[in-house]
C-alpha cells in the first residue's frame, strides 16, 4: 500500500511536470459514470491533445501504475471500492473531425450525438442509427455500438490506436473483427485515438428525418428519470429469433421491477437497471446475476452483458462475469480461478 502511494505520488509529479492536461486526485467515479456508481479513483488525467495522450500513456507505463481509459462512462459499472490506479479520460480536447467527400476522420473524444448531427448537416448517410447514443466515439467504436441491431463498425475503414507505451498502431476493418456489440479492440491493450469512415451521400433533410424518428422511438422506449447505462444485456441473435430481445425475456420470467438496494430492473424496459438513488455496484451486479440465472434456467439461453465492470485493480470485463464471481462461484459455468483473482 505504501509502495503504491509512493508510485502514485511519483507518477502525478511526472505528469504535472510534463504539463499534459488536467490532473485530479481521489476523484469520485460515481460522478464520472452514467450509473452514478463507484468509489474513488487515485488519479484521473484529462489529456489536452492527441500528442499529450501519447506522452501520458508512456509516462504511466514507465511508472508501472494500473491504467484504465474511459470516455463518458456511459457503459461502465465502477467498483464500489473505486480504482487503485490512474484513469485516463478522453473527451472534448481530442475530438477533431475532418471530412473529405464521403470519407470522414474523427477523434475518439468526440461526443457521439455531435458526430451524428454533423454528418446529417453534411449529407453523409449510413450511421443514422447512432443518433442519441450518449458517449464518445472511442467508446462507441470499442463497443461496436449502434441501434436497430446495427453497429458503427460497418462503416469504419480503419482505426488508429495507441498501445500502452503510446506507440501508434493501425487497425483495418478486418483487424477490428467487429461483431454484435463486440470488437477485437475490447481485448487488445489499445487506446483508440481516431477512426476513419466511408459513408454514403443523401439529402440532409432525409437523414435528419430518420434521426428524429430514431430519437422519438428512444424517448418512448427507454427510462429517463433515473441514472442507467442503457441496455444491460446483449441481444443474442438465436435467442432473439426464439424468445425475443433480452428485455422481453426478463419481463416474461417475471423480474420487471425487482429491486436490490436502490438498484431496480426498470418497470419501463426489462433490459435496463436503474439507480434510484445511492445504489452500489454490488446491488446492480446482484440483479444482473438474478436476471441471467432466471432467464438461463427457464429458457436455456445465458445472456451476456454489454455493460462492463471495472474492478478496483483495473480488470475490465462484461458485468455478468463479475456477477458470477460474486454470487455464483458454485455454478458449473462459473469463471476460471485466474479471472476470479483479478476481482
Ligand atoms: C441512456 C443510455 C442509452 C444507451 N444507448 C445505447 C444504444 O442505443 N446503443 C449502444 O450501442 N450503446 C448504448 N449505450 C451505451 C453507451 O452509450 C455506448 O456503449 C457508448 O458508446 C460508450 O461510450 P463512452 O465514451 O461512454 O464509453 P465508456 O463507458 O467510458 O467506456 C466503455 C468501454 O470502452 C472503453 N473505451 C472508451 N473509450 C475508449 C478509447 N478511446 N480507447 C479504448 N477503449 C475505450 C472503456 O475502457 C470501457 O471498457 C447507452 C448508454 C446509456 C447511458
């Protein structure tokens, strides 16, 4: 513990001396995540440019302190115990966008609804389905996010990343291995810096109309009064054909409205968990465990989470894996010991 404190002190001095962006200590992760859940992070850095990000990663690596990169925190559950390391947060300072005909290059910190609006304004079509998704472009690409069962990855031609030493790496679309809400970037030790897209031309008014329709549907379907992280579980195509989406499955097994502490399965949408005020990560993970177990036992489909859990040590995993470790270690499909040790 003392060694860790000393390493943190040396690291924050080195980052401050290099003047790479705003640095904060003992930051509430609850205030940085859409779930409003999580303890304190030892350090948080907000790099002020792409070059500063590159240098920040190299300095962190040199100091051997655990690192977690985040955008807007709209798809993460932070540990109640916080994070013993440094969070690198990307946002507005790294959000440039350049358009050349139907080719677009944009940086990871760009706010997704702003990206969508700008594409509509310029008559660039293909990713209307991202309208209204909160978060940064980097997070969206890593998660291959989207709506209407589409993913942003379809229109990505290449992604530029930084490895954990700050070295540049290029991924083409194949390397990214985009799948439904999945990508190879989730497993690699890379920070997404920017991406290039190939889009189609369409009249701006048509694109805008489509986006407005999508936003109206979202407003009707999704809970909006309490903090949440969007869909908790991924929609499995096989389960979708037989039973329907995860929300329908959760509702059919009678779990809609179930609470654990201040966390509750939304009464509006069965695939959302809301924080009714002061919920803990443990409360949310228990509901996730219960939803997965009940649907699995009754239907034979074991739903996987879209939302990621970030442990105190910086292990990042789909939240159902953390829930299985906490509440279902006795299960035959529980996780291997290596993963349990990370929690
Ligand atoms: C109300 C609500 C509605 C939502 N609706 C949708 C929806 O319709 N469709 C959908 O797909 N998602 C949806 N989401 C989930 C979420 O908005 C997306 O996944 C979003 O793109 C995540 O971006 P972020 O910047 O918030 O990422 P974060 O939550 O900060 O991070 C998510 C993961 O991505 C990693 N990450 C973030 N940035 C980078 C980077 N630059 N390089 C490497 N790794 C990175 C993090 O380490 C973490 O593992 C919704 C969330 C909310 C709260």
